[in-house]
């Protein structure tokens, strides 16, 4: 789908494919079918529904660059011979990779716990959300996160990809609060209808968030 002059497809869960500036960029490939090979693969963190080696392998070609956090290194080392390049990044960093500007902010839980005082995604683990700039537009992929104070630092976001399923990430209501803080032109729900959550979460988010920005629910594109 053409959004703000950029071709964006939601493949599954948190996985999006973006075509811009003669580059093919993927976020968090997971349970995808055959796709065009990647110039860039951005991985927000090490959990298996975001760092999936079998899905990454489907997208690799000579020259593919993976951009991810240090915690993902050990898993990626299992297919090191197939990977051309890995660029490591941490929260609050900015790098240019293959002509694409990539920035990060933290992604973590403040009220989602696996046990008392044990969040599913602790802040200290260094997981990230990505902001990429393509065709002059800023796209924010939030990763697995709650509505966190660091979102107040995000400026001039054109498209925000926000998790809405609850359990491990924001609920639809919390994602609306994120929209109010970020003030994107367009928000697209993600993290539903695969591991956890369903289409109802996306629809609820759209109803609640529509007064604050344009909401697009993208269908899965499997192939």
C-alpha cells in the first residue's frame, strides 16, 4: 500500500516491508512466506517472534545488512556464514546504514509482568524501537513496548507502527495514549492476530484513536 509516498506492507505480527529509496527494508520478520530479498533487516530484540532465523534466512542476499541490538548477536551467530553484515545499535543512537538514517529509542514494559517486579521486557535489557527516515518521511516502529516516557522525545513522526494486543505490549487504550504523545500523521496497529491478540484489538484501537490521527489497518500480505 502506498502511504505518504512509501510502499508499506504488513506481513505478519510486527513484520513490515518497506520499499523506498531503491531499498527493501524489513522489520522483525516472523512467519512470512516468500518475499523479495532484503537490503536492510531491522530487528528490535531477541525474542523468537522478532528474531526468527528461518525467516531472516528467506530474505538474505549478498549485501543484506542486519541492524539490531547486541543481545541478538549470539542467536545470529548460528547463521553467521550467511550474513553479509551486522550493525549493532543501542537505545538513543543514530546511524546511517546503506543511505538510510536509523534512530532508536528504548522499548520496554512498565506494567506488563511475567512475575512480580519482573516485566516481560525490562528497560535495562536495551531493546529498541526504530525510527527510520525514507523519502523524507519518518517511520517509527515501536517494537515490544508500553506507552513509555521516552515517546515524548519523538518528533515529526509521519507513520507510527504501534503494538495493540496487550499482554506483552500496549493495550488498544494504551496505544491511543501513545498516539496522543507522539502525534503521528498516521498510525498503524501491529502485534496482533499471530502470537497474541486479534483483529478486534486493531479495530478497537482504530475507533479510539481516530479522533487524534489517521488510523490504517493493513491486511496481512503473505506473499
